[in-house]
């Protein structure tokens, strides 16, 4: 027995061998190794200037299969049965296993002034037809990258291979601009000079490229035009990878890589001045209502306010709460000592004895949303006496 085989035509006219491993995949214990998320990959590209793409030559075939699992990969053709010695396409665990290889390979080529190459734990082969590679030259501000002592030497020979050349485009490196602009920032210039003189600083360091860093983040100097900071904020706000974030998210994104004094205020100001954000981003909260002042009472004790003052020192009668009732017209106040454990019935009796008996039934009562004032007993009592209850806005006393 073995898996069936079919051929699928490629775009270039060739055919691709496809093996139907669906029955094998049903019996396979799934490898739950996490695959990369697209949004995480975009976050890693934040601030990048040079991009490289490498396509491995038959990437799955660069992984050997465990000897005991080789018979499981058998497939049948009219020429006989065959088995894979390397991982085949179509296996359910192939993507996860290949992703694990990529995370372990660590194939890293240091550019610029670094002279070392980190040795990988394994070797992989690539196909040049599917690769696009960016190269970083330490060219400084020169106009030409390639220099020669003889301008006419071997030009004809070079021209024969012109179709194999790649275009070199000089992209200004922000590191060079930062190192140059630091000289114009008195504070950062002083810090850098102290470090170069051997004075240690627990927060500031100089890396191998002589770039000043604050706790590992690049220090962006203050210049007269603020051009560097504006460019960084514009890139973090308006590129297709950022899509106009709010000031808080944009600040945290920038804070991972860069540092300058007053960054949070600068980011908030930049976002507030973004025309697209002002046009498109709608307010998510309900519009606030208009402030309505309470009308002036027509007579004393027609309209009253009440509240509880709690946490006072205990009196000899073991009372630490005062029920304050104030007439809104004359500002006359009545102070009734109570205890926190008083029931609503007892509070109602105190209210009738001290307010209704002496001043009559008020037309309205203004209070906060204390559970005792919003209870059905209190509302029913005031409704029976003809008093209107007016409560303050919730969480805005």
C-alpha cells in the first residue's frame, strides 16, 4: 500500500509531483509548533530600510525523516513503490517542522562594520531565481559607491554582463544623521563626550557603531528643524504598516526603538495635528448633555439638598455620621446625627420629625445616588408626599 500520486501543471509549463497523504495525515499526531503571525512580522519590519527575501530550494526536502518513519511516506506509481528519505510536501506537520528549522537555523550575515558571521546550526540551500537581497554599504555621504583608478578599463567586458547587474539605490541612513546631529544637541553631546572619556553612565551607552543609546534605545537629538524626530513620527503614524494609530499606541511603538526628552508630548501633539485623523476618527463616546442649572426656589424649604457625612469621630452616643439637609434658597442647614446601621424606616421617621414637621413637605430633593436615596422605600415615601427626587449624575458628584 502507498499514497496515490498525481501531477499538477506549474505556471512555467513544468509539472509538480503531488502525493495524496490525506489518509496518513488523519492518523498523524499534530505538531502544534506556532506559525508566525502576519501582524507580528509587520511589527518587526517597523523602521526597516533594507529588505531581503530568500526562497529555499525545495525547503521541505532539506529535512531528513527519522529512519523509523520512512516507510510511512511510501507512495505508489506504475513503476513501483517509493519512500521519501526527506520530508515531503503534503504532510500535515511539514509547515510546523519547517518553521522550527527556520527558528533554529539563525542564518545571519552581519553588515556594515561588523566582521563576524554567526555560524548556523544547520545549512540550507537557496535558489537565486527567487531571492532579492538588500546590501548595506558604509558609503557615508559620497555620491558614488564604486571607485576605480582607470575609468576605461574593462568597460566592454563589464557591459557584456549588464543584464545581470542589480540597481544600487542609496538610501540615507538615519544612524549617520543621528550621529551628526548629536553634535548640535548640547545635552546629548555632553553625555557622549563623558562616555568617550571613560566616565560610566548607568543609562547611556555607546554601541559598536558609536551611536548613543539610552537603555538600549537610539537617542534622537534635538535639532533646530526637528527634522529627524518629525520623520520618525511620520513613519510611525502614516505608513501602511502603522495606519494612523492613536497617540498612546504610537508612543509605545516608538519607545521600543528610540528615545528623546519630551517624546510623549511630541507624539501627542503630532497626532492631534494629523488632518486625516481629525476627519476620519469619530468620537466614540456619547455626546455630553447640556448643563442645566437648577431653578431658583420660590419659597424657603421648597427645595432641599441632602447628603451623608461619614467617618467622623465617635461621640459619647456612639454616633459618627451626620445627615446634612440644606435649604437651597436660604442655605439654612439641618444636621441630624445618625449611625450607619440605621434602617430606612428610622431614617424616614427622623426626616419627618426634623424636616416635614418643622418646615413642611418640600417640592423637590436633590441628592446623590446613595442606595438609601434610590431605594424603592424612599422613592415610594416621597411620591406619597408629593416630593420630586432629583439625583446627581452617576460617578460625577
